[in-house]
């Protein structure tokens, strides 16, 4: 008998990866469903007991073994403190959404909505049950309720999964509020002090529990923040399989952020051989990319058992002490960075002033040179004017007379050459003074230099034309 066609998505709407091992997953789920069925009955009894719900070792044990899907949203709101926060301000979510919303935040969130779980049918625009608008509303309300945080990338994945679990905007908003306000303070602020502190704590834990891995990371120059930042910011969403993520969140809402450290240390320890075999930055990067794959993380029930066994004991006092130490380091580094930034800013300011001073000096020098040149030009002009004295005028007049004499002599020669001695005598008696006088000094100069026809030539030409005419 042939098998029925397999759905393209899991129960949460995520598309199966092409290389997903369905046989392995089906084998796991056949056993896990039985566990979930037993857990659901116990949770029903616990939630409906006369004593009501309150934190205890029994509840802690139940949480670690997993909260049934049908009861997860309600239990999360109880163990995280979200219900308590909502009861204090029951209408806050609606009120915030009805209030003024900053356009800048709207535009930023609009950019991230299409990037949120693009492989999930509930976050596609064409889906009739699309949760895109609900996700946008939750993120907008949260950003305006928490102006010091606003919108931080990573919150879209967290809120998206919360919506898949609760199917309620209001409950998702309060879960997100409780997570950021109570469980992970300073994780999503602009300075991300809480996040950087826990990355430092993880490094110290790795150094203590698997020192050879720490040494390899140091040798290859790889920073833990390169890989762990996404783990912690997204709470392993988009990193581990969805069912494993939900089991981690069950414990996170009850026990706090220490769970994130347990998960991270477990992943490193279980893959330490691969990390140690990596010879360089590229190979280590490939190892970290492969951490979310395989049965180790797909079989969420055994993985959750491992995170409480593999890393060993994590006493609260020890983690608190590590956090104080790492937070102090982070604050010092921030202060040092701030000093460096101020120094750089001061250098840039001084360099700007130096450039402006150099430009001003250059401008002044150019003005000085221009003034000197103007003075030189003025002196040259004055010298030229001085040369144009009455004495010079006489010289010029004498020069003009000489030119006229030269011109007259030249005209005589022309006449003698063309008309003979009789004409020459006539020219001597009548030198055509009026014609000569009609030419300017400059014209006479040009005639003398042979550059222009003499005025007599013009006169003779005119006369010849008149005689020929009938």
C-alpha cells in the first residue's frame, strides 16, 4: 500500500528543508507524541487544581519535560509573568496602537516583516491566515511602549514564533514585554550590555569546561560574538529546529537566561571534535553553520535532557559572579571605546581646524600676492604715463614730421618713376599736401614702411579713372 503524500510543511507552517531527514524525524515523533500525550494530562491536572498555579519544583520539572502545544501559550503567560503585567494594564496594547506612531519606526518594521520566516506559510502575503499584519502591530506597540529600545532586529523572529504559539496579538505583546523587561534586561537596548555580558560569560564557561576549544578559537582569531550573537538575540530561532526552540523557551520563561548559556555550552561541547579539527577561520565558520543540523538537535526531548547534563552544574551564585565580572569588563571596554571615539572626534576636529587654517593662510597669501601685483601694475602704469611728457610729445611730433618727409620723398620717387622729369617738377611745385594731410600719422608710418599704398597713388588712380571716362 502506497504512503499518502507528505505535507510540505510541519505543524507550525514551516516548509521542510530539501535535505531534511523525514525518516529520522518520523521515528522520533512516533515516540515523542506518546510523551506529549502523557504530559498534557499532567498539565491539565496541574492547571485545574484547587491550589491554582504557582512556581514550585514540581512545575520546574514539568516545564523541563516540555509543555504540550495546546497549553503552551497559557503556561508561558503564567510562568513568564506576562499575565501579571497584563492584569496591571489590561487595555495598554490597544491604547498604544491607537496612539501616535513614529513613521521612522513604521518604515523600519515594514522592511523586516517580509524577512521574517519567509519559509513559513503563515508569514506569506498570499496566505489567508497570514500573520504579517499581526506581527507588525505587536512590534509597533512594543517599540512605542519601550522608547529606549524601540525596534531591535531579532524581535521580529521572537514575536513571530510567539504568534504561532498563542495566535493572539495581545498575549504575544505581553510575552514580549515580560521577556525584555524581566528575563533579558539590557539584551535589546542600543548598547546591548546584557547581550555582551552573557557572550563574555559563555566564553568564560567554555574556557573552564573545554579549554582546548577556547584555545583553538583564540589561535584562529575567531570571536564568539560572531556566532553567539544571533543565538542569543533570536533565542535560537532561525538557528535550531522549531520544536527544539519551543522546548528551550519553555525553560527560558521559567528559569531565565541561564538556559541560553546551557544550550550554547552543550552545542559547543557536543561539537568540540569538529571545532578542534578546524584549521582556520573558514573551517570553524563551517562547523558553526553545521551545529543546528542532525539528530542531536532535532530530537528535542533528548537534547533538552543533554543541556542539563552535559555542561554540568551551573550554580546561580557562580553565574551571577561571572556576570558581574563580565559586565564590568564590558563597561570598561565601552568606556575605553568612548574615550577612543572622543579622541578620534577631537583629532578630526583638530584636523578640520588645521585644514581651515591652511586654507585661510593660502587665501591671505593669494590676496597679498594679488595686492602686490596690483601695486606693480599701478607703478608700471604711472611710469608709462610719466613717459608721455611734453618732451615726449615733441619727440612724437618730430617723428611724425620725419615720417611725412619720408612719405613725400617716396611719393616723389614714385611720380618720377611713372611720369618722368616733367611730372616730377610738377609734383615738386604741387606736393599734394592736402592728400598727404588727410592720412593719419599711423598711415604715414605704414606707407613709409611699405605696408600701405601712398596717398598719391590713390590720387593718381582716381585721376586716371576720371580722364578715361567719356
